[in-house]
C-alpha cells in the first residue's frame, strides 16, 4: 500500500500493482478495501495496470469529517493526476459503482470504460435506508458484536466465507461505521444523469444480491451503453 495526500489534505491509501497495459482502477464495496480485488489483480497481471484504492473511511484511508461520494470520486481523479494517468477504465462493485459513475460524470474524457458490478444509480430506498440506520445505531451503541457482523456479512458476502472480513470489521468503531453508513444512505440519485455518461459501460449483477435487486442494474442498462460480458474481454476492448 502507498499513502498519499489529495484534495485539501485528504489521506488516501492505494496500491499501484504495475504493468504496462491500459490502466484499470478498481473500487471496492461498502466496508471492504482494495484487497477484495486480489483475484482480479492476479488474473489481470501483465495485461493491465491495475490500481486498487481504499475509499474514504475504509481500509487505510481515514475520513475525519462527513463526506459524500462526489468527494471520493474527486479523490480518485486526484490520484490519477498524481500517477500521471490521463485516462483509465473504472471498475466498481456496489459502493465502488456509486463512485465510478460519479468519476465518469465529473471527468468524462478521463474514463475509457465503466465496469459496474452489483450496484445502483438510484438513491437509497427509504425502507432500506431506515433498516441500515438501525444497524448503525446498534454498532454505535454496542460496537461490532457478532450478531451485527453476521448481518453485515450476509448483506455484503451472502454465503461466502466471512471470517477474514469480520476480523477487519471488528476494528471499525461506531463513529467510523456511522459516518460511512450515512454517506451510503444519503447519496443522491443519478438516474436522471445516466445519459451524460459517454463511455461504454458493462453492467453485471448477481441474481442473489442481498443489497440491490437486479432491477437496479436494469435501470443503469437502460440509461448508458452496455456491452456483454465477460469483464476481461470488455476491458481488453475498451480500457
């Protein structure tokens, strides 16, 4: 991991995995960090220059004040400036997709392609937001106790093994969790701006996604150009 400073002193941790190919920036899900892309980094090694980022409030990147996903998108663009990268493909899962879309809207000439996985362009549904706020209240009151961790693991990972991630989540205090969760549930919707996205976008969504139904993916497909999978082939063509 490398630590740098962007945008009025915001500390940002990232890993530039190297390579001489087109640049792909990978943006992780809520409560995760750049290490979630380890299999993809291995698979893409040599063909792409992959950069993984710990987003604000996640992994090694702090968030000492309230922020929104537009702020995080600007962090990504500032990192590209620092790395001397003029243009990159952005791959984002769930929360990472929120950020990827905002990068493409802020700087359309700098995004060659979008890979949007298990994400949404809509604002959070009010009933879902209310349930997440209850989860945050429990985290603030009791800390990351096992019942809360189990709930988060089910939402984020489904039936996949979660012990390694739970070990990381146990270090997240209530204030940090609440700030990150507030950013998620209070995000603005982008459905009316999808037509502004200029680059091709690949939209992938799991039918068993516990956070967002497939209908959220269809909203994105209806608003921006879509190309069929697999992701690696898509990046070869568009990155």
